[in-house]
C-alpha cells in the first residue's frame, strides 16, 4: 500500500524539472521513450473522448477513477492510504462523514455494478479524491472539509456523473486483468525519490492517466512509466486512458537488462 511518509522529492517532480538528475538518467533511453510515445499517440487515433464538465476539476475525477478502477478489480475493499492520511488534516466531522459513506459501500463486489450502486461507489470515490491533496500538500483547500459531505455531494454532482461515465468504459479496458493477483498503490520510491504506481496486476504494471488530452502529457507519462518499470521489473507495462477508451500495453521482455541498469543508476543517484 501507499506509504504515508512523503519522501524528499518525487518521480513526477523530478520529471517536471528539465535539469533534474532523473531526466539526465533517462536520456540514454530516449529511443525507447520515443517509440512508446509514438505508439501511445497512434492508439488515440479516431477514439471518442469523454470530456469533463469542469476542466479545472478534472484532477479530482482523475483521482476518483483511479480508486474506482482499483475497486473494479478488487471489490470495494479499503480506502487508499493517501486518503486516510489526508483525513488526518480534516475535522472529526469530515472524517466521520467520509468513513460512514465508505462503510455503506464497503464489501461491494468488483466489476460492473447496477446503476444506483455504481453511483454510490463513484460518489464516495469523488469525495475521497478531494481529500488526497491534503496528504501530499498538508493544509490546502479541501472542498469536502469546507462543505461537509451533504453539501459537497450536491455541489459536485457533475463530477460524480463524469466518474460514472468513465466507469462504464472500464470493462473492455480491465476485463483481461480480472483473476490476476492485484496489488494496489505499490510504493516504487527509491531512497529520497518517491512515487506510486497505480496497480500491479499479476506481472503487469498498470498506470491510469485520466487526462483530457493525453497527447499533451504523453512525454511525462511515458517517462514515468519507464521509471516505475525499472523499479518493479514487471513483464509488461500498460497505460490506461479512461477518457479515450484506450489501454496501451508495452512488452518489457526485450528491455529487462536496460531496465535493470536504469534502476541501478536511479538507486545510486537517489538512494
């Protein structure tokens, strides 16, 4: 599960800095990164896109569909550790409201759910998603904490609608992962470098990127996937793009030696 202790820096933060040591370590792997990026972009050709009603809040539905995808595979088992850690920054009332709402859906099976049940699970996912930034950034604005759960649910109905729509497309994206051993939110940090992969399904690393335009963030998404793959050494890695009804799978078999070398280099730099 995801660690509640934040490291000194993170994979995403280092990738966003053009002069970071991590970016330098990835340069020898640029041909592979370019190949993966081109494959990802080609896979989006002609695909319909699900666009959020409020683009500025797409980050919240992005977190929420991460949770919904995990629960789709495992059943509604528990709240992510990052959410539980974020709740530590909330009032007792907020904590109680979210935990009570989660208890009402806990134990629901994975896969496709009936309409009202699906909406209840997605509503909890959206509320939980609003809390996660408290784990990463401390006392920052949190809509759930500010409004309380009833008012939050009324104001963010469109976000729940968005997650319900995204969830409806999960079956063709995730169905072949059912039956595999699922590990959610494994820590893939190295020393002072932190980062969380979304899922490990058997021997496949699965990253969910619920972005409005994945072409704009393709470079960083592919870099991030390669770093996580170097740490975890799976047999395959995939990007799931729920808004574009797309999953792109990369065979890592031919690249194990390169990934091992990259992992050693990252460990030497950040360990």
